[in-house]
C-alpha cells in the first residue's frame, strides 16, 4: 500500500471497526470489573482507576484492529483511534452524567492515546504481509 492511499476515506473503515472493537472490549472488561467491585469494598477512586484501565485496554485492542486493517502507519492510526475513542467516551460521559472536563480528562486522553498508539504499532508489526 503506497502513501497515496493514505486518505481520510481509506481510514474510515479501519477506524470505525477499531472504535467498535475498543467499545466492546472496554464494556466486557468493565462488566468483569463491576462484578469484582460489588464483591469488594471499593471506594470511588478505585472504581475510577478500574474504569480508566478498562477503557485503556479497550483502546489498545482497538488500535491493534485499526492498524491491522490499514496495514501501515500504526503510530498514526493508533493515535487517531485513541483520540476519537477519548472524545466518544467524553461525549457519552457528558450526556449521561453532565461530568465536566477536568484533570482526569487529561489523564484519560493521555492513557487512551498511548494505549492505542502501542496497539497500532503492535497491529502493523503483526499484520500478515501480502506477497505480491
């Protein structure tokens, strides 16, 4: 795939599939975490850490999927996946709970983007190479 094919239109499918994967993985891990938290005496800080960790793992796997589908520029594709995932989660969070943007939002942005970038790099480097 040449650099000429690197356009916003070629990125739509990989990013969409990656974001869907990010959300699904995050929800599964958050459900498991919720079961664990209900059986433990966890405070609000612990719940927040588990939530951010769950979403970061989801962003990592979403970065892998996006980069595997795009097959190049894993760093950039992963970063885009992480940024879009952050804004999606922030938007949903604002609608559901009117939660304002805070210092925790910056932590979420950094962890989601870093996780997704690492996932993107892993995804490109583990993608099956086509023999032409």
